[in-house]
C-alpha cells in the first residue's frame, strides 16, 4: 500500500483518531476532542499543530457562553486524505481476508 505524504501524516493512531472524530462529528472544540479521544492536552495540542502545519486541520478561537474556546475542523485537504487512507486500509483488509 503506497501512501501520499498527507496520508502518511494521518497514519498515526492519535492523528487518525482525531481525524476520525472530526470527520464523523464535524468541527469540535479542543475540550470535545480531548473527551472523545482520551488524549492528554499535550498530545492533543502537539498533534493538532502537526496537522495544521500540513494543512489537514484548521483551528480558530471562538467565543461561547462558557467563554473562549479553540474550535478545530478538517480542511478539504484533510478530509480527502482521510477518505483516501480509509479506502486504502479497507482495500488492504479485504485483500487479506479474501
């Protein structure tokens, strides 16, 4: 299975989990992502920054009734890379299981 650079960036358990949550649930605050993934604040923050540098997600500050929050969402590039990676993984599994 040959992966593109963006797929390789997602081929990591923590980043794949973050991306799956964002793909399924849509934009999430950092607190929502932390709760959904079980990652520590440090792990979550460093992986979000890694993904932002590669254009897979974008984050922005928003004001809510609970106060300021950081909202994270998949970019179009991030969504395409995720769908492509999931497709390749599914094909690989089907190839193994026949």
